[in-house]
C-alpha cells in the first residue's frame, strides 16, 4: 500500500514556495485512502466519473471540495450539480448551458474551467477555439447566471519530451492570458489555470499553473482509469 500521507508530504516539500492548489485525484481509489489524505489536511479531491464522484461525496466528510476532472455528459450534470466545487472539464457551450440549468435548480453558481485541447494526441477532449471566441464575443454568457467561468484546464501530451510538454503548457498559458485580457463579464473571471499531473506538475507550475491534479504520485498506480 502506498503511504498517502508521506507522498503528499513529499510533493509539498518538493514544491516548496510555489503557490498552487493540490487536487488529489482519487479515481479508482478506496475511501480509506482518501481519508488518509483528509487526515493530513487535504480537502480538494478530484474524480473523473460521475457515479464514483457521487458515491464518494455521499460517503465522505462534507467539507471535502469535489472536483470533476473527467469528461462530463450533459445528462449527468444533475447528479453532481448540488455539491460539485469545480468542473474542470467544460468542453462545449452545450455543456456550459446544461451546467447553468442544473445550477439554477440547485440554487447555486457552479464554478467551471474551460478545458482546452493542447496535446498532440487527438483523443483528449477540449473546446473548439472558434466556438469559444464566438460565444464569448456574442455576450450570451451574461445570460448564464448560474455558472462562473473561473479559469482553464489542459492536459499535455503523455510523453517524456519535456520540451514538448513545456511548449503545450505555455500555449495554454498564452490562451489564458489572451482570454483574461479580452473578455470581462461578471461570470467570466479567469484566475485558475489547472495544468499538471503526476508526471509533469513541476513543469506546469513553471509555466504558470495555479492548480495541479495529482493522482498516482499520491495514491499509487491505478489498475485502470
Ligand atoms: C487521472 C487524471 C489525473 C491524474 O493523473 P496522474 O497521472 O495519476 O497524476 C489528472 N487529470 C485528469 C483529468 C485525470 O483524469
């Protein structure tokens, strides 16, 4: 069994003075391991499947901040709308509208990150940039009162080539700066840049990440997921 407490301690020590939020990605891992991290003071946890997120939310302490980091289907938003802390994986306007609708039902404003495709691999989800530009320029966002876009998320290519990873993270940081400067709405306030996983969080922080999503370096390798 991996030593969760020690792993978290090591990451924090390694990252010293960086300013960041550590989201512990607990997908496929049992509640006991999440509680070990919780006892170390960890409060931000992330999952990539709705059902697992709901089950863990129900079973675990209520002051945990739950992050949805995986692809989210519009018809499943309703299961997490009442409690999710941040949705990292908003990859279309249609999804954004679905989240707004469910946020309204739950009488909440749901914080969202726009997921942007930066990796070379074509399998990863992400916003179409034209769609995003057009939508923001239309001003339609002002009508979505139950969502707030607070940042962006991206995943680099799974590779050992650090130059490539850095290039991809820098391109996301560039987009982040571009959109922050260009658009200003009450519910569009880019503060968080969610990038960096177990293999590349250090590079991500060097490139301006504010939020790292770390799974296997805390909880050990997964059998699937
Ligand atoms: C699984 C997952 C992570 C964590 O990956 P590790 O390499 O185990 O740190 C981060 N982000 C997303 C979107 C994930 O699905």
